[in-house]
């Protein structure tokens, strides 16, 4: 299992709409475990889990990034340093 955090920049005024839309995605490639609207350089942060990096990438590029109002995404992968 791999976990990623998708940091989303939205179009002006679209933060709530994007957050709501992402919350309702039924991903074919992974599981959206959390969606938070935030302040700062990003507007929405999504926690996403998938069985491998390919599935995670497909969930991001074909599902999350295509939501209307998403301007840009940055993905941070969770790693185990133990």
C-alpha cells in the first residue's frame, strides 16, 4: 500500500466546490481517505491510498486533477524511513 498527499491549488472562488467534488469521487484506482480545505499556498489537501504507485498516479491524474476548478496539483508520497 502506498499513500500520497495531493496538494491542490484551485481557481479563485472554487475551493469549496473542489473540496466537495473530491469528497464524492469513487476512485477506481485507490481510496480517498481524507479531504481537507486549508489556508496557505494550497486550498485543498487530499490523502489518497492505492496498492501501488501506478494506481496512485492514475487516481490523481484521471480523477482528482480533472475535477472542475483544480488549477494545479502537487503530490507528496509517504515514505517509511525505519
